[in-house]
C-alpha cells in the first residue's frame, strides 16, 4: 500500500518530478564536463569525449523506449474491456 501512495504522490506532483529529472540530467552533464571528476582518457570514440554524452544518450534512449513501447501497446497489444464479448 505504501507503493501505491508513493505513485499517487508522484502523479499529483508530476510537474515537479519532471523538473527534478531535468535538473538531475543537467547536473550529470555538468559533472561530466569537469575533467578532474570524470577520466575520459580511455574513451573508445570521439563522441564519448563530449561532455554529457552518456547522460544525453541514456535520456534519449529511455525516451525512445517509452514512445516505442506506447506505440507498440496501442498498435495491438492493448485491447478494450469488452474484447471477449464481441
């Protein structure tokens, strides 16, 4: 029951949750840009040397996964409640 209350609280404060998410992403990009905090000497590609590459890559990948799974769900997996009555 505690998990349900927590999810309801998050839904009620959705705008703040989104802002906190963007804030965390910004902090990760800034932290990745500090050379004394993140060692990039062993990067395999030039893209890995860009500040915040993995933070932005992870955010973009999660966003793509969410939108693809929503599209896939609406494309045929989800059925109406009266699906078996037809």
